[in-house]
């Protein structure tokens, strides 16, 4: 990894890091994509006090601590400061002061901890004038993600940084591949108002013994999904959202999931699965209208089947990734 050419440091920055959908059916821990909303904002400024201070939080932050050693924003920002000290980022004040605007729901399966982790690292990078490249941002953000999710997985952090679809070819060494985004592809996402602990959901997977036939099924689906993205073949893409390994293990954690998935597919979804470890559920569609209709349909079914209200999102794939914003959006 190389440090980008240093530019003058900035006094104050505001950054945005988007939500992400991970696994996408067959791609457990290796496939993810970014969506436009929701996402987290972090404001940062330099401080004479060494290290990281979380000076304020708002939004869905009731259950979060301002202790920078126990909040992913602080952990990833501290990793970014250490990286700056180890490289050619140039002179800087001793510390940073951060404010987290936590707009993402916690434990939602939408990459909430990844978004905050990326925002913490990006805020430091942008204060340094945009000092870090993609891989450096991901490495810093993964330190935050690791602290809360019970293991290293980059399928939220990576697309959060880069935007678009990302495939993680290898974790050691880390190698990411950006995949094409079919122009017509739209995504419907519903977040039911219940929580799934990623660490707990990962423990369930780690404890399970899997049949080789199920692994074979997922290999075929994952390869087909990559092919579909390269061909812009939405029908094949949708058919490939099939997970014989992880979804069956985790579906019981999400009340109403089977009914919601059936409703999406009967409503014309190209494909449907859990987002990350859930409870959010996503469906692929071929137009904005279809995506909005599917989100409403899935939300209705969550209410009928499990008594759960939902937040709904419908739109395209975010292709920009986490970024500095000029003013408060
Ligand atoms: N790939 C991770 C998992 C994503 O499924 O555990 C967690 O959001």
C-alpha cells in the first residue's frame, strides 16, 4: 500500500458513509454493494489533545458510547492516526475531535458499524487532505468493524468505501475486485424494527457443519452472479440470489422472513435474501417503480406476518462510496 501524495491539511471536514448490503445471497463474507441511503455522517476537526475525542453524537446513538476506545468511530479514527504517524502524511496537530450523526439503525444488517467505522477513518484522512488510498481506508475501518462484529469481514466496509459491487477475492492478503453495476438494476430494502446481533449470527454460522452439496450449490450461484453482472443479465442475477449455506441458518432469527421473501418473489422480485446477518431483507428489481412496490410489499408482509414496522429504501446502487461533503446534508 502506498500513501497518496500529501495535500495541505484541512481544519474541519464532514464525511458521509453509506449503508451496504452484504452476502447478497451466495456470497457470504465476499460480496457486497453500497446503497444511497441511509448512511452515517461524521464531522471532524483537529484538536490539541492527543488521540481521538468523540465530542458529540446524535441520531440513533442512544446505545453508543462516546468512549473512543469502545466506539467504532473512535477505533477506526485512532487506527487512521496511527497510520498517518507511520507514513508520509506530514505534520499535523496531535489529535482529532469527532461528532457522529448516527443515521443508520443499529444491528440492522445494513452495515451500520461499517458505515461508522469508514466515516471515522475517512474523517481523519480528509483532515489530512485526503491522505489515504482505498486499501488504507479499508484497513483502518476494519479495525472498528472487528471490534463489534465478532470477526473480520470486509463485505460491508469495502463497498462502503468504494461504492458499487465489490468482491473480496482474498482476505490475506486483502484483494478486492470492483464489479460492473448493471444500469437498470434497482434495489428494494426493508429494515424491520427488530435487531440481530452480527456477532451472534456469525457464531451460529461458525458452529454449523455444512454439506459439500450445499457448498457446491453456492459456488455455482456465486459464479453465475458475477457472470450476470458482467453481462448485465438481470434475470440471471436474480436467479443467482440463492444461498444454501447461511440463509437457512439465520432465517429463524428474523420473524416473518419466509413470508416476506415469498411476497417479494411473488411480487416480481428478481431475487431476494437477507441483507448481511439480517434482519433487513433486500430484493433486486429492474426499475424504480418496481423497487418501490417491492419495498412496500415486503414491509406490509413484515407487519402482517410478524407485527413488525419497517423502514423502506428503494433506489439504485451507490457508485460513489464514502465521501467528503461540503455542508450538512
Ligand atoms: N458477511 C457478514 C455476515 C455481514 O453475514 O456475518 C454482516 O453484516
